[in-house]
């Protein structure tokens, strides 16, 4: 796109480098590292007697996810690495990969438990039968529980892949993003408010916890793997918060505009369940305008960070906006 | 008992100090610190919008447990503190309290999930309705999930209550004890083997993971809060392993010898479910002999530790043997 004949010569450096950035290539290279890492770490220490647990764990994690959370962690790490000059394989890059994949495990376990009959009772996920349909409810419950623990195992490797003080920082952030102040808390608020007309502040609080906390943590944990100035970290937190909320607004829009085959999960279920959403609150056009405003805020936060290597983060924000599923 | 007129003059120092130790008083003093700590930390950061999650979390943890895991952590810390001379409030004692209470959260969440209809479908626990009976299945599922995350929050306090490197050690150990190589893995093996005649090696592997890993971790995590020699830590690991297995053997014995009112949960359910147990494998007398042998091994490990302040650990081993529920 930077080759376009009428590209404005007054483009800001941020916009210029952003438009020159090839997200597809970056994504492909990152995913070529993420997928094998998930597969390899899931397989570490496998023993035959535990196959009944390992099988649903692998099924829940491998083969199907967009890997947005690991991508965000690696993109944040890339932004920091360009600043602190520690780019390259090993060291902090390995730590960021572990951080992103640990968040992915939390995300995967939450989907397994969410889909269970006592929660959303969903039978389709990523175009495949959900874990409890395939492995039974007890298997799904245990696999989810074990995936949560495994996330913290991946953050605390026995080798020296992550310095101990950084392990502590990453565990602290992930626990809070996953727990009652984060994802689990948001889900509880969600459950308690089916059929209730929330105002926007309450809806925002719910979604910031339920979906946003983990996305924001992905960015923050990737950024923690390095030596960025406090101001840059604070700006990346704002980027993550805006992106996390934008993700949920787009999710609400897709729930009413997309079909199940495209989504890879049951469409229209929030509306059917009479759950409060950004679309029910703001209308479809209002929700779209809100998503655009959050996108703008996310990009502004990247500018505020003072980091120059934020192209992948900017491109991922665009991806979140434009996604079809 | 050291005042008994005919006490042998050749008693070993270990036996002498152990018999002079007043476990009831030690327990009472420890519980007077544990219960308020659980209550206070559970209440930290409570917000009204999350009451639907906080209520089942508090219900699952407070008011009823024996607190064996925190007691083991504090007893191990006490043994190490007498060695390294760092006894006293604050510092490592606070870390050990957080460690023990974090293990208690994992234990509590496992009971909540175990009791759910898709697992053991139990309606009575500690003499009260189980969490899903009281709060619904979705509430129980989410509360268990949030309790697991909260355990890692308690190990990674924002203040300096635990040095970062120790936070990393504690998170690493708890994650492995709770996850697929520990509790969750043992439960999966258990589920997969209902109605199957396991040999003793397989039964031991299952129980070492399902129940033993968390008890052993309680000891190891408490002992990590200090500066004990590696040989002492290795001996305490052996103590924890023997105690953990003894606990399960006694559990199997109680399942067939005690009534539900004494147990505070449904008696005879393992036999009714045709689960392999130490009683079904060794008979009642054989199981009792095995428990006694494990008790002896646990006390021998304490002697091997070279630590002098192991009286509370020795007394807790006796308590595990003599418990009625």
C-alpha cells in the first residue's frame, strides 16, 4: 500500500510505517512459531495413564484458534524489543512466547467451561463439537481445570527461560486477569444479568472484565518481557484496554450480523438469551461507531507510547475491527 | 506424656520432644491465624457487582475445613525457621501463611468441582449443602475457576510480603501440584478407572497425584519459605509424600468404617461407585497396616531432615492417622 501512486507525502511516520507493515507475513511467521510451541509444550511430560486428560486438553487448545492473545503478546514484545535493543531469539522472546501461550491456555479453558450445559450449553465451537460433547462433561470440567494450572506451569519453567522476578510479574498479571477481578468475575456479572437492561457503564465493566482483561493482559505481559519505560507500558495498557473493549463490541455486532458457519459457533445466541450487548444498548450503527472510536483510541495510545516498533500492534487492532469471526 | 513416671530414659530426642509437644495448643494458635487470613484475603477488593461470584467462593472456603494444608505449610515453615533463625512475624512467616492458604483455595475449588453432578454428584460436604446445590451449577463452576486463579493471586501479592524469586518458586510448585501432573491428573485417572481393578502401583500413582501432590506441596511450599539445606528439603519432600499417601489410605478406610454424619459427607460412596481403593485392594486390616507403615516412614523422614523443630509436623502426621473424618 505504500506503493500506491497517490499516497500522501505528509503521512505521519506512524501511519507510514503502519501502512508499509505486512501483517499477513508477520502473522504467518508468528503463527509458525506459536502453533508448534503450543503443541510441544502440551506434549511435554505426557504419560499414557493421563491420556484421558491430555486428549481433551489438546483438543481444546490445538487446531482452530485465531491465537489473537499470543499474537498480541509477541507484538507487544516486538515493540519493546525495538526500544530496548534486546530483539532476537531466546531470552525475552522466549518469555513472551510463554506468556502469550499461557494466556491462550486460559482463553481455551474458559471456552471449554463456558460451553458446558450448565453455562451456555453450546455444541459447536470453531466448527467442531465442543469438548464436553466429544469427551463428556467430567472430561471437559477436568481438562479446563488442568489447562488453567498449566498456564501457570508454562510461566514458571524449571530451566532459566524466564528470570524468576519476571515469572512472578507474569503470574501476578495472569492470575488477576483470569480470576474474580477479570474473566471469571466478568462471566459472573454476565450470568447474573441475563434479561437485565444494563446501562453502558455496567456493560462496559462486565466486558472489560470478561473479555478485555485477558486481551489487555496479553499486551501487558508481552510488554513486561523487556525493559520499556513506565510511560510506554502505561500507554500499552491503554491500547490493550481499548482493543479489548473493541473486540467485544465487534463480537456483539457479529452475533447479529454473521451466520454460524462463518462464526464457527452458534450465531444469535446472545440475542436469543436476552443478554445485554452493545447492539441491544446502542443499536447496530451505534455499536459500529463505538468500535471505530475504540480503534482510534487504541492507535492514539500506540502513538503515546513513544515506541517506534508498534506496527504489528496497530495491524492487530485493524484485524480485530475487520474480523468476520 | 514426657511427665509419665515410667518414660524410658533412652527415648530419642525426636521422640521426647514430639511427645512433649502440645498439638492442640499449636493447632489452636495456628487456626486463630489461618481463619482470619482466609476471611480477610477473600474479602479484599470485594465489589457489589461481583457478589454472585464472591458468595459461592466464600461459602466454599470458609467455615468448615480442617485446614490441614495451611497447618502443614506453617508446620514446615516452623521447622525451617528454627533452623535458619528467621522465626517471628512478618517476612517468611507471612509467605508461608500465603502459601498454605493458597493451597487451601486449590483444595476448596477441587471439592466444589468434584461435587458437581457431572463428577461425583454429591449434595453434602462438611455437613452443608454442596456449592452447586446452594448456588447452582454455573455458580459452582465459576467459583471454582475463580478460586484457582485466586490462589496464584495470593502467592503474588503487590506488596513485598513475598520476595519475587520465592513467588516464582511457590507458583511453580502449586501449579504442578494442582494440574495434570498432580491433582487434576489424578482425578482423571480416577474417573477413567471406575470399575477397573488397579494393582497397587497404579492405585498409588493415582492417589499420589490426586491427593498426595497437594499435601506434599503444602509441606514443600512452607519449607521453601526460609533457608533450609537441600538435604532437609529433600527429607521433608519424603515426609510429605508419605503423609499424603497415608491420608488417602485413611480416607479409604473411613469410607467403609465411618458414617456420613461423622464424615460430614456421604460415606460408602467409593465402594458404591465401585472405585478401586486401598481397602478393596488390601482388605481393611491390610489397609490399616499400610497406613501405619506410611506413618513410620513419615516420622523417619523427619529424623532424616536434621531439623530439630519438626514437632508440629510429627504431630500432624499422628493427626492424619487418628482422624475420624
